[in-house]
């Protein structure tokens, strides 16, 4: 046989990078030879049965020269059994981040990896490394996933990440978005009223607009020791939500983007996406594919098909707004006109192309006999109407509550009463604002008799929900909504108020919620059942903390598709 360069490298265990990785490995002339260090840790992500993405970033003295980086993958932490290795080149055009798609690995196997700076042709200085795992193949007993979202840097310590890093077992970490936030560090900016903001101020100290801004914010987050530890513990499977670009983003803009003073939205979106792909361990879309199209599939043997969706930047229609869309021509609420807008079948979250992909993947998963179809999704899918706290608490207690609240909290609390009485959803940025699109997803679940578990972020609260079809005749899926790592929830603004029980009492689909806890979801998937543990950290104001399981729920598959009633375990 012909022994070309690629095959020779593979024979000696020096190959195993994707085409992109091999292109990076071609070291150009004029390599940097000064002082350099790995200040931002490591990460791995997008694991498949035979490959995984490895990531790091190298920091050097002021230079625009390329920097050579050596990478090794081994089956032991001492790197005595190296199975893949190679050299990549960090360049200024990618902010000196390094991303290698390592191939030729074995399914369901733990690996250890490291990066080393190459100076004058030889590894130099201290290595930085982590642990990763490929996806299993064939028959699998169980899968353990940690699920997180929403980490507001100034608002507290990332104790949830630290707790994940200390788990005895985690096969992958799912991040459902708001990995970073775009706000600045001025008084009144989001999170800057926290006691921890004095030592955790955002960098840059302004709202993010340019590529340089987004890069600096990602760099700040990647210096957090708890976040570094969680990335080094296991592979991450990630997707953005809105704050990786701007709050309440949609295909044509964002609530937190004012074109008149902040420039063109398209340029800002491109900057946010480029920085995300540079700084995150995610496999990038193929050439010729929209960069926004980050939906993808992960197969965990015969136990679970994980489908990561994109509901922000590809096709999302502009969110409705009660202040703008509820009033009729006479200025009074026009409920019929608003209902027509809300239920317009042309209002989209994912778009037709992604919906067709979702249907194909669920069909294939069911035909393969996979136990669970898991949706990695940004926002809450359940129907949620806010509670009327006056009715819940009584008139006197409610009046006393309002008298103590600042106006920016009291006003939405009062508005929620009106929404509750009218049976209207509280969050039009969630699937509640796109009911026709939600019905299409439910129809896909039902058409293929799937056994879906929907995972959701964004809300800064824990949710355990049963999703019913529009007729209210069948449970089509279970939903676990994960709370934030640090971002404030509704309950943080209303301490002592019985919000959680009020939400459950008001909504058929909501079986449990905690509107104030911070933490993560630990999801164990097995044949015949799935167990969701809502893990809370005791504080985010101090790096010393404890964890406890707030609640445990068990999901079992329904007869002929869907799920049975959720059971507290």
C-alpha cells in the first residue's frame, strides 16, 4: 500500500486530528519563541464515538506571530500510554485559541489530554490538561449528564461549576446558554449590585459590541477557577442563548440592541458568534453552512439521542410585547387581536429546516430502539401563567409586600396579576410566545411516538414539568428546567413569598419549581426510567458552600409514546 504522510502519522500515533486540525498543525515560519503561558485552562467538547474537540488558549508577550502548541491524548493521567498527539498553531486571527478535533478514539472511553507550548521545536514550560470521554456505542446501562445555564459573573461565585468538577461520575456537561453576559460594569448594570461585584467586575467594563469586546469577556470567564475545573472534568456540549450576543435576541435584532447608537445588529451578531466559536469547545458548522446553524445530534448508545437545538439567531420571529402588541386602536386591550398575533402559525422559534431535521432525527432514534429522545433547548417549553400573588397571599399581606418593594420589582408583580387573571403567559420570550411552533414540535413527538425529555435553561429557576398536547389529552414529554449558576431569579426579588407553590397551583403542566435556588441538574438516563436531581448550592456569595438535592423526579415512558405522570423519587 502507499504510505503517504497522513497514513504514516497515523501508524506512529501522531495523527488523529480532523482536516481542520491538520491544517492548523502545519506550522508556518516565524514561530513565536518568547515567554508564553496557558492562563485560560482547557476544555473538551462535542464528543462522538470516535472523536472529541480539545480546546485551549495560549497567552504570550505582545506579539502577532503564530505560536506552536503540542497536544497529547492518553488513556492514563501520567501519559505513559499516549494514543494520539500532534502540533497545532495558535494565531492572532483566532485570538490565540487552539481547537483540535481529535479522531481515531475508542467509544465509551475515558481519555486524558494536555497541551504544551512548543519553543524552538521542543515542548517548553508547564503543561495544562484535563479529562474527557467519548460517547458509548451499542448497549449501554446508563448515562449521567450535568446540565447548567446562565452564569452572571459579577453576581456570585460559580459554585455550581465547582460542584460538577467534584462529581464522582459525569459523562458530559450540557450548557444550555448564557455562558457569558454582555452587560457592562457601571452602577445599575445587571449583577453590579451584588456584594461579589467588587471583586468580580466584568471586563471590559462596558457593554459588549465588538469582536474584541466579546473576546475579552470570554477570556474573563475562562480565568474563573471553578469554571476551569468543570471544563477539565468532562466534555461539554454547548449551545448559546441570547446573552452571548444580546438580551432577547431574535433573527433581526435584540431587545438590548439599539441600532441608532450601537450600530448594525448583523455586525454585532457576527462578532458574538465568532468569539463563541473561538473560545468554546464546539465543532463548527461545515463550510457553506450558516454559522448560526449549530443544531446537532449526539448518540449515547441505545440509551439516549441528544438533539441540541438553536432557537435564537437562525429563524426566531421578533418577540411579542404586551406594551406594544396588546393595545387596540383605541388604546384599550384587544384580547382577540393579541391572541391572533400570538397564535400566528408563521411565528417561528426554530424554522422549517430545523424542524425537518428534528423530525428526521427523532424518527431515526425511534427506529433504532433508543430509549430516550432528549432535547437540549434554551427556553422553557411548558405553558406557564404567572400566579396572582394577591389571591395567594391575601390582600393585607400583598399590600405589605408591595410597600417594601422597589418600583422596578413592584410593577411587574402587579402586571403579573393581570396576566394571571386573563390566563396569559408571563414570558413571551419562551415557547409560550410561540404556541404554533411549540405545537409543531409536540406533533413531531406524537407522530413518531417518541419518549422525549426536554431540557431548558434561561429562566433562572428549577422547573419540573409535564408537557401536554393542545387538546390536553396526552402527556407528550417531560421537561426539566435548570436554574442558573449565579443569575438572579424571580424568587431572589421576592424572598419569603410562596412563589413556588403558587406557580404549581396555577399551572397544570408545572409539577415543581424553585424560583430562587442556584445550582445544576444531574440527569441519569437508563432503560425504562430517567432520574432528574435538582442540585442546589448553599450560597453564591462565598466560594465555600455545600450542595443538597432539593428534589428528585423520575420519568417513565408512556404506553405508545410520551411519558407517564412524573413521580417524586
